[in-house]
């Protein structure tokens, strides 16, 4: 272990960080709008928050309510109410664990899987269209940067999802 002092931030790094935050916020707004549009085209009655729950189940597989709530950053009662609505819409099912009848696991129904697959297909198409206007070199840089960003946020790459789309 070294006793050397950590490197100081380069001059102007606060300003640069602010610009990066603003750029990411702008991209985030665009992506949320794109997500909302693709979801509305497929299922008007599913909110973005509910869709996020479907994505967690699709990417991580069956979950307990507590685990789903943690992944969504909500309380277990909030996740339970959200899942109650998704069960009524036949997008999520509850199953009691065979070895512990007190444990209930949530998973996607075939209708939930189809909804996630269709919204994902539409989003891929829309994103692909947007990327067509960005120079090739910038798209190459986006691969590394967005990949790091998604990993830092704890996102699971599509290729590693429990539900293969």
C-alpha cells in the first residue's frame, strides 16, 4: 500500500463534471421519452414503474417481493401493490415455493414476457434509428461509455437476462 496522497482533481473538473451530468440528464430524458412512447404503443395501461418491475423479473428471473422492492428502490408494501396490479393484468404470477410455503416468488406470465419482448423490440428499433444520425466514431465511444454507465447502475446486459429476448 502506498502512502502517496491521492491525485488532486485537475483544474476545472467540477465544471466538467457538471457538464457530464447535464449531458447524461439530457440523454436520460430522451431515453425515458422513448421508453414511454414504446410502452404506450404496446400497453397503455402499464406505467413506467410497473414496466420497470417487469424488466427486473425478465432480467433477474423470479423474485421474492422483498428482492423486487430492493431492485426497484421502493418499499415492500409498494412493490406488493404494484405486483397486485400486474397480477390482475395477467402480466405477473405469484407462486408459493415448494420447500417453504411462506415464500412467494413473482415471475412473468407468458403475456408479461410478450409485452417485455415487444416493447424491447420497439425500443431497439427507435434507438437504432436515432443512432443512425450519430457519426460512427461517436457510436463506438458510446459502446464503452454507456456500458460502463449501465454496469455502474447495476443493470444486467440483455444477453445475460434470465428471459432471453
